[in-house]
C-alpha cells in the first residue's frame, strides 16, 4: 500500500508528463626583519637557506596560514615585496612595488589555433536575449558613461590589451577575481576579442530597472554588466568571481573544487544519506529570514544552520568545506539579497535540490528544468512545501535520486571551466558588435596583465591566482554560439516550466 504522500494515479500521469517532456523536447528545449636576527646565530649563507626554507613552507601552508588576509578586503594594484616565479609568464619581483606589463605580451591571434566544432551549451542562447535591447540602435559612449556613478569598474580592451578604471571598491575581492578571470580569457584567446568598452557592477542585486526605460526608451537603457539579473532589469549577466576562488571564505577555484565535490559525492551512497532537507548560511537577508521557521526535523524534516563566519575563520573553515556537505538527500537553495553563488555548489551535491522559486538568474540557471534538475519549492508555503518534497522523495527514492543526479550532472557537464571562458568570450564579443563608437583608453585607466595583477600579499588570494593562471593560448577556438530562440520557442519553454510547477503545487494541495 502506497503512503498517502505517494502520487496517486493522477500524480503518476503528471510524472509521466515530465518524462515525456524531457524526451520529446530535448532538441529544441534541452535544455571559485628576520634576517638580522638569524645572522646573529647563523652564517649569512645558512641564514639565507633558512629564510628560503621558511618562505617555501609559508607558500605550502598559505591555504590556512593567513587568517587576517582571509577576513580583510584586498586592495587592487598593491603588490607585496616578494619574488614568485610560478610560470615564465608570471613574475613578481622584490625590486618593484608597481610592476609593469611586459612589452612582448602576446595580444595577437595564434595562427595555429583552429576553430572549435563543438556547439556551446543551450544556456548560451540567452546571450542574445540579454543583448537584444540594443540590437537595433546599438550602444553609444554616452549610454556607457551614464553608469559611472554606480559601476565598480570600467573595462576597456583596445588591440587585445585590457585596461581598467576603477570607480569604487567592490565587497571583498569580487572585482579582483572578475578582472583576473577576464585576463585569463585574454590569454586563452589572445587577439580574438574586438575592441570594447563596458561598465561592471559587483553588488548583489541587479539595478537597471525596466520600468525606467519603457517603450521606445528601452533602446537607450545603459548596458551594465553584472553577475545576475531578473525579469524587471536590463543587466547583462556574466560569470561570477568565485570561479577563480573566494579567498575570504576559503572556497577553492572551480576546477579543483569540482574534483573535491565529485569525491564528496562518492563518499556516501544517496540512499544512505540523511533523509531530511539541509541548509547552512546567512539567515538575515531576503527570503531566508522565513527559512529559520522551518528548522525542525520532527515537524518539517528540515535542518537549518546559521553560519557563524567569525567562528569559521578562527576554526580555519573546517565546517565550511563544500565537499563535506554532500551527506543529505535534500539540499535547499534560497535567495538572500539576490542570487547566490551557492546555487552551483548545492546543485553539484547529487542531493535533490529543493529550489525555492528564484527571482534572479545568473548566466546558466535559465536552462534548469523543474522536476528534472531540481524540485520547485513554493515560497508562499515554505515549510510545508519543503516537508512535502522530503516526504515525496523518501517515498520515491529512485525518482528523487534521479533528480539529484541530473542536477549535479548539469553542473559538472554544462558548467565546465572551458564553458565559463567561452560564455565570457561570446557575451563580450556580441556586446562589442553593438558599440557605435571606437573605444579608447580613458584618462586614469591602468593597463592590466597577469604580471601586474597577480602579486597579492601572501595568502589564498595569491594562491588561487597561481592555481587558475592560463599558461597560454588554447589550441581550439571558443565553442560555436547557438542562435537566438524563436520567441515562440522561448515562450513554450517558459510555459512548460510553469506547468510543471503548477502540477507540483497541485500535489501539495492534494496532500492537505
């Protein structure tokens, strides 16, 4: 006899509808002073050797050693007095506090590079959607410069060389790692991007409101790049800083982190995981303030933990290792002030993600399908909706495990670091085509290159840059950008996702 939370025949038909939708629409809808002391006791040569040994040890232990550096903000273009030669292309020297970019830095296209035959993932098609506002009339210099007051930095690329003019310091190292990622893109595909000029904002929320540019005014909306957007804004989404690391909270760059997450997934079989929903983070922002009401294993089958960042810093983030958090059957994603970088980490856990109806989207999330990649949670009935999902999953373990696996496979297969770079390339390339003026380097800008930007104080900021530096041009070109959606196809996709969410809410209501 099926439990009361198990779908009835009507629910079974709904599940079959989900499966039919995936199988039949896949083609169109598929969708991070000692030396003087030593010389008193040792010879100069022995002191030098010991200093060198200490320096190497510091670099080895730097992931955990510099807690002060983890907690503080970094200052761009400030370099410490130490020498580090990680590659022939990256040199920090003790003789100069301000490094200059090498005159022989390659900005020309590698003639041996071939075009890629791979088509980019489906979510790349949204690049066309994000830029269509300016497709007809283009982008003027005046439109770009309207963003000076709110932008954190201005990025200019002229003849393959990048320049930045900083207006405001972003929170922690968001701007630092965003610019670092762009620098690695230029090393990966040197000379392939046309000249461009853009403004970038690093806050949580998107801010170019559509209601201020209604009707014919929309074509003159200022084109702001940002990490997320929503249906009420024009912001152009771009991969977030954490793909190159988040040193303040010890989140590794994406490539080593993916390896850790895969190992973490393998440590505990899905059916032997904790059979309840789990969430850890900051409960004091946005919709998360309601989540604490669901913190009861007995009543809501949910465990909610408020993250104590001060304690985590002193304990070297031992409770924040993302690869150790894939031990629950169900993990909750819910927005704070806006979209959160945690979405990709939660989806990667093989757990069935309970995704509370998001307002914001990032560059990849619009291709996620409810009941294929995640379970949609109703924010208007939050605790009951979470509990229903847990009960459903525990009574339909194969289907719940299938959803969890599909979510993590989407992250591992569709959000590879090469896809991140290719998305960056295509959104910048398509944006540059819309400019109606020739970009020039504005007064007060700084030239950017890895040599100039990498030499941060010893600690995770420098370590992560060393781990993510691109050694040279790719032997293949970027993946092929797929065409834009037909309006009817995009509407069908939206209608299908809305229908699936309605069916799940119908299940919840039927459960009383």
